[in-house]
């Protein structure tokens, strides 16, 4: 099961920290506190790297199925959208409304896509 159930637990924990820190950032408003802002960015980057390395390692053992591969692509695209919209929001200028809305909605879909990917990979070595 993904070598151990800890990969799923670690992924879930990282995603929880990202969501909580993002919520706290949105409540605090601009200018963002440096510590919380950097924790949010670095944990998000770490989570993406962790998921990519997990998928690459699993793909070396046995090729990913089409459904798992599609779920991983969707999750990756959503994480990329979150990184881009987060960068736009953190810029000095005010972000367009749709960017902020997308950055508030996309995390839930990213979590669902990541969870679906991990679910589809259960039982693998």
C-alpha cells in the first residue's frame, strides 16, 4: 500500500497544513505575515515534490493505470493553478477577482484529486 500507509498520512497532513495556513492568511489579509506566508508556500512546494516523487517511484515499480495517471495529471494541474494564482495574489498589486476565487476553490478540488490518486494507487507495492 504505497510502501506504507505513512505516505497517505504524510500527504494528508501536508495538505491539512496548507489549507489551514491558507485560511489563516486569507483571514489576516495583506500584508501577509512573513512567517505564515513562507510556511504556506514551502509546505505547498514540499507536498507537490513529495507527491511527484511518490508517483515516480511507484511508476518505476509498475506502470500507473490510465485512471490513476489521469487523476495524477488533474491533481498536478490543480496544484500548478494554485501555485500560479498564489503568486498573483501575493504580488503587490491587487489580483483580479476571479484569481482570488480560483485560489479559494481550487484547493478543495486538488485535495480530492490527490486523494483519488492515492486511493487508486492503494494496494500497490
